[in-house]
């Protein structure tokens, strides 16, 4: 009867209701109706199309011979006008078939949704679906990489852009790398014409271009030429990233070293940040491998240093303007955080701004304002060039040796003069003096440290970089030969979740399949002697907290108007309130409450239980136990580059320093204790800790929350003479609550031990 009604009825709302009833009561009749109307499915109402897709997804396993027909019909809905129909159709195609052409059509549908939809959450969801689909056929989906890259122009959201570039790097093959690099280069030029808020996006693009050069050396020359044009970026991090990538390309692709050094010499005058200049000097010192290249590097450095002695030349310029009344020495200082986390004072000598600033190179300007770390790096580079030239050339290096010693001495004199407001520190003074001694013939035994050890250390670092191995990963690893094969027909009850759709639905509803897990999460809210015993199963799912509540009437009276009232502390918000009920004698009642979490901070849920007794003048109230939110449910170990870690360490203003007081006397065991207590991961390998002679440990830890918050930590510990461990854990984050909460976790973990 319902099937006949579907045929004659023209109102889509009635047809939807009728089809849903038919699908629940007689699935085979609903399938028969679909077979009769499959040619007109594209003309149906949106909600009716969604109902048909859901029905086909459920019955596809029972109609295996017709599955190809189902897939063909659903593929026709990938061009529907409704985004919801497109998404459900693509998801269903991915579940019902493994045919390459069908999966490619579904993947293209996901990309079109990501490009056309304005909501960033929709973009991220569809990109996740596409990445999952790509993992099934990684060798087929590389043809869709240009469609994927078009999503970059559809949203300014950094998470979306990073997701697109992350997926694209796994899809690059030799056949499409030229086209991809060309697109990324154009996108980099386009982003450079916008404001500085796109700096992080440019960093992502530069990182993607760099990974292409490492994986495919044939595009490296074009990549190097592209990256060299971004040394004059106003953003310090961009120029530093470029130099870092240039260093790695030079180490991993030896045939490009001469081209890199030549290009670097041409762009050296445009490099502004001190860290970038230090990296460029290191490249010139390590990879200038011919006498001609060494002399070119030498002349460029000599030109950048300017007139020497520096003190005498600068004093002469000051004497020329001493008659100007407004040239008073003025300084500005600001706190600066070093790479190791310590604080220093950064000062600038603004009186020199009137002393022909346009004629002074960036390197010389940084030396004058007191950047003597750059000066020690310059001294090391000059020493390398002189030692290399003496080995490769038949000419006498004495002239270069003397000029190098003059420049180094001039830097030391500058740091000890009144012209520089920041005196030279002992560490950099000793480094420069060591280079002078080597050039003077007093330290010939340390020459291998300049010519060999430095490059070997960097070669090991480039080879062991965990970030590079992740970047170069072409795709997810295939199944192992020893993996178990799950056969649904032979699986014991309860049925095994066997597809992405059911898994997503299970996660979204927060369903707990294990009874043991459910029992572990029971929390008593009231006492056994109270009139009503109340308990809750606390279940955390991403940004939601679900409370399954059970109330038991322990009296022989009927209790009316039983009401649970909850309140929250912290960034928690009650979104579902339990409804009042009536409890018969010794009866029980189940209800549900939902709390939304908006940030990773320690919070609490507290409440009361009120009820009315027969004959009582007022309501009785039971104060319930508090429920504390564990932030560990929202923190997951993550990974980032050393440069990103240092930048975040400098930017984050909240720090929580926790002292180490523990009975543990093993460094590795204490590190594992901190990792377990904070859910953080070690950012870089800390080496072999099994050696008993190792008496100190320093490790950087990093984690990321579900809300996109970053948590940084530095563990610095050492063994004392008494055999105990002393030190501290420094935790930094952008939000104060996260830093304090992680500090409490570290303190609690030590107390347990």
C-alpha cells in the first residue's frame, strides 16, 4: 500500500515520510521502489534523495548483485545541486566500491565541496574525507593534485591552507612535480603582495617548495632561484626559513652547491635578519670549494664589513656631525628571549641613524648595535675560507690571513669601545680570539674542527631530522603481511564496526561499546545513605562531555519533582539539562546531560538534587559531589620544527616553572613519567639514556590540544652527587590556564612517586 502511495503521490514531503516508513518496515519494498524510479532520482526532493542514499548504504550488503547498479545511480548524484546530497553520495560511493574511477569521482566531489563551501569546518571535513579516500588508491589520486591546490584560493584560514599543502605533498610524483612547483611559486608571489598577516602562509608555501626540491632534485635549481628572492622579506621567520632550506639543499644535493653559493652571493646584500645572515655565512664558509668561489665569498664579506678598523671609521663619521644639535645619543632596550629560554637585553644605538645609514650594510649595522654572536660567526667563516684557500690554491694566503685577523680584532675593539652600548660578552670574545689564534698558527690542532667536524655534524642533523622524514612521506604505509583479516560474516556478536560511516557515527554519538570501560567511568554523586542515590557515567568526546545519570529512590515513598541542577566553573557550558521526573518507591530513573568545552583549562561541574516528599512543606536538597574535567582528555602529543618551537617559545607570554622533587634516580624513567603525566611528546631525539655515565638531560616537549592550542615544555634535569635528580620543568603556552594545569599535572605526578 505504501509503495503504491509513493508512485501516485506528488508531494515530496509525503513521499519522504512514506519512503522512510517503507524503509523501516519493509526494506526490500523500499529497494524495489528505488529500482523502479532510479532513472528519475536526480529529479527528486533533496531530503528524499538523502533518504534513498541512506537506505542504499544500509542494504548494499544484502543486495550484492545489484551493488554496481547502486553505485552507478549514486555516482549520478555527485553532480546534484545540494551540497548535502553531494557529500552523502561521495561518502556512500567510497563505502560501496573500490573501483578507481568511482573513487576518483568521489574524491573530485569532495574537492569541489572544499573549494565552493564557505564554512571552514566543512572544508576541513571534506579534506579529511579526501585524504582518507586517497589512502585507498595513492597511485591513482595524484592526477587530482591540481584540483586540490585550487582550494588554496578559496579560504584565508590557515588551518585549511596547511591541510591542503600537507595532503598535496603526499600526492606529488615525478610526473606532476614541475606543474606543482610552478603553481606554488605563483601562489607564493601572489601571497607576497598582500599584508604581513599572510607570513605564516608564505612559510608553509616555502616549506612545500623546499620538500619538492629535496625529493626531486631535477626541480632544485628552479626552487633555489625562487627561494633566493625572499631574502628581503620583512618577516624575519621567512628569511630564516629560506636560509635553513638552502642549507639543507646544499648538503643533500652536492651538484647544486656552486649554484647556491653564487646565488647567495648575489642576494647577500638583501638579507636583513641576523639569524639569516649567520646561516648565509655558514653556507659560504662550508661550500665555497674552489679558489675562485672562496675569493668571491671573501670579497662579498669584506664589502659587507666595510671600513676597518670599525671604531676609527665610525668615530670619524661621528666627528663630521658633532656640530648638529639634535644628534644626541639615544638608546632603546627591550627584553629578548634567547633560544635556550633565558632573558637578555636587546639595545639599539639610534644615534647612528644619522650617520649615512644608507651606506652601511646590514651586517655592519648589526655589529654596531651589539650583535656579537654574528661577529663570532663571521670570524669562524673567515677562518674557514682562509684554511680552505691555503689547501686549494698555490697562492700565498698571508694577505687574506692578515686581513681576516684585522677584521676580527676590529670587532673585539668595537665591543670594548664607547661606540657600542652593549659590550662584547665573554663567550663570543673567546670564540673570536680562538679564530685569531688558529690563523696565527697557534691552534693548528683544531683546524679539523673548522674544516670537517662542522659539516659532518650538520650532515648528521639533516639525515636524522624527524620532520624531513614526515615531509617526504609519500603516503600511508600499506598493510603488513601479518595483519589480521577481518571477515564480517564470520565475526562474533556484537558486530564489528567495518566502515568509516559507522565508525564516525559511533564516535559522534559517544557510544561506549565496552562494558568494562563504562564501569570504569562511573562517578558517585551522592551517598548511599541519601534518600536518592545518584551516579553518573562521565564520557568525554572531543569538545563535549556527556553525563549518563542514574537516580535510585532508596525510600518507600513517592518522590515528586526530582530535579537535577548543574553549574560549571571554567570554560564549560551546560547545553542539555535533565528534565524533572517522579520516582516511585525503590524505583530508578535514567537521564542525560551534556556540557560543551571551549578551551583546555581545568574546570569543574557541580550541582544539587532537589525533590518533594509527600506531606513536606518544602523541597529537600542534596548537594552532589563535584566533577572535575581532566585536561589530559584534550591534549595530544604533536610535532613541529625546531624553528617553530623557538618562535612559539619566544612569543608565548605565560610560563610556569615547576621544580623537580622526586625519589626517582633514573633520568630516562623521570622523562617517561613527565610524558605520561602531561600527554606530551619528545620533540627531538634525546640520545641514548642507558649510559650510566650520563648525568644530565635536556629535552623539548610539545603537545597540541583539540582546540588548536600549543603547549611547550623544556625539561632540564641532572643527577646530583647524592644520586638524586634536581632541575626544573618550564611550561609555556599562550593561555595561562593551560600552563598552570600542566604544571599541576607535573607536580601531582612527582608526589605520587
